[in-house]
């Protein structure tokens, strides 16, 4: 049972959901599914059924099926998922928690209705397994085709025909007009474009595929071409297939380019390939399932990016500032009293006897005050006030780039600064600094952090509603810009833009 407790991170989860988990153990359909999966895993691995139970965590399709069958336990699944597991793994974690409670460790004797339930469960499970096996075979063929055409000189048209055949094996029919190759889409009065493949269901396009010769490799230009097809066809999902398979999603609420959901290496042993192409098979195809897969993948991608970003912040020079701010907040809280006393006791006992220190501290309400900052600027640096005066005196509207003239400072920020940030033209180190009030005040003249994560509690009225994405992380951009004689942020912003993009913002 140790691995089961490890999955759940201790017993607090069990205490919180004991009654509902006991109920889950009596859910015959779920018990049958677990038992069948464990038995089949045991047959494959040659181990006993109990040990094989742990291995079914790797059976992604099983986890998905179990989650769909248990909507009444979704809130528990979400609670486990918030602890760091995917929702699929959470299903198995919940089952193991129920087993720990020993509420029901066996299926027991079946009534006729339970026997029917068990048979239905086996049918569902085997159908899912069959679908998974078919998707894996097709993925292996796609990986083989891509590898075959990596050589220079291979005709692109032959590659396209083989990929059309692969989509037919997914169940989509060229004869029925479900796989449409090189369909002409008029653009204006004199132009047209032809996507490589459009996949339709009941006459309605559901996703578009851009095919590029694997020897050339997937490029940003190829992706831009796919994006234009997605927008012309008003599709949220698009595939770029070349030396890799890339899945893109166009979020209707985001005005930017479609996001890269995943880039799958064209290897037969790659686990992501069969998962994606199982969702793209005609039999059982559902937009809701594909969208759920995309949402979860993007969520995991964002979490990973944020974890890496936060780790880099903590290990950078800014980390010391974060530690100081965190300690300041903590030591000003009620919870810090005991910690302060313990720290003083350890420190003072180096000089005084333990009894003396204990009696001296007894009943004292000692508060921690952070060391006040010096008003003097560090050697060689100007103060914010001096820097503001210097910028004002050197600033001249006639020296501004022509594309800024006639625009308010807020419009310049929302158009040009936003574009620069989203293109990734600013280093990760400076992005970190832009999240601090001090840097934003000194460099841009504004009174709030230039950037905050979309989940930030900062005053929403001070930030534009439309988020911007920088290296996969969603931010809000400050909208609190001023242009009065007493408080003019324009010289700050224009100066920064010109110094960071002279080639773009030249007059």
C-alpha cells in the first residue's frame, strides 16, 4: 500500500473524502473496470494482479474512460489534480485511496444485473483497447512515412498522397468528401489558396492539415500558412505535418496567433502520437474530447513553463528580493511570533544561560521590523527623480518615430510595446524585472508593475483586459499611463522602445 499512499501525498485526502471514497468502492462498474485492467496488465507483465494494478496508471485510455464513467466524482478528481496529478492519474489515485480504506476489496457475488454490468464494462474496455491498438498502428505508419521522405529529392506530392491514405485509415473517406485535397478557397477577387487537406464531418470542416516535405522541416512560415487556412475556414484546430507533427489551437478569446499545443517527434515509440491520432479517428470523433485534450495539454504546458520561470526567478538576483519580501510579510504576521522567539532563543543562548533566555522571553510580544532602506542612491546611480528630470529635459516630440505621432501614450503601449513583448524580443531577465513596481517606476515612469500574471490579484482596472502571451505565460499589461506636464510617462516609453528596437521604430 505504500505506493498508493505516495500517490495521494499522505492521509489528509483520505480523511477529507472517506465517505465518498467508500461509495466509490461500491461502484460496480468501476470495480469491474479496475479488476479487468489489472488482470490484463498481469497477463502482459507476468506479475500477479495486485502488483499489476500499479501499472495500469500508464494506460492513458483506461484513465480517460474511467474519468468519463465517474462524473459524480469529478470534484474529487479535480482536487487530486490540483495537487499536481493530471485528471487521468487522479482517477487511479482515488481508486487506490478507496482500497486503502478497505471498504470493498473484491467484487463479491454478482446478481444478474451486476453480471450484465460487468459484461458491459468488459465490452467498453475491449472496444477502447481495440481503438487504441488501431491508432498505434496508424501512428507507426505515419512515423514510417515521415522518416521515408526525410531524404532530399523525394517528391512532395508523393508524400501528400501517402498522408491522404493515412487519414483514410483513420476512417475518413475521400469518396464521401471527408478528406478533401487541394481545395481552392477564393481570397478577394483575384487570389486563392489551396490547403493540402481539409477533414470534414457531415459536410462541415472540422480541422485542416498543412503538409510539408519532411526533408525541409516545419518552419514558422509553414505555421503562418496553416494559421491563414484556419482563419479562412474558421477552424480552431490545425495540424502541420512535416519532420514532426504539430497540433495548433486557435483560441476564439485570444486575438493573437494560434498556440502550439504540442510538437510530436515522428518516432514509432512516441506515446503522444497514438493518443492524438486516436482522438482524430472518425469512429467516435468528438470535438469535445479533442478540445478537452487540448485544454489539458495547454494547462500542463503552462504549468511547466510557469514552474521553470519561477525557478529561474528564485535562482536569479531577483530571488534575494523575493526572499526578503516573503520574510517581511511572514514576520509581520501573527504566525511569526513563535518563530521569532525560537530564533532569538537559539541566538541568545550563545551568550546567556538557557534559563535566563527563557525567562527573559516569557510573555514578551516582540515584533520584527525590516531594516529601513537608505534614501541615498547607490554609488554611480541616479535617483528616480533625477532620472525623470534628465529624461524630460532631453525629450523632444519632434524626435519621435513617425508611427508614434498623434497617438496617446496608452495606445503606444497597447500597440507597439505589446507587439514587442509577444514577439519575444525582450529577454526573460528583463521580463522578470517588469513584474516589479520599482523597475517599472524607474524605467517606464508608471506606478504599477508593467506586467503581472493573469492570476495576479492586482487591481484589474489598472491593466488591459486582453492578455498577452510571452513564452507561453499569460500576462496583463499595465494601462495606467499619464501624459500631463506634472506626470508624463511618454518620454520613458518612447525612449525604451527606441533603445530596444531601433531598426523597427526608426523615423
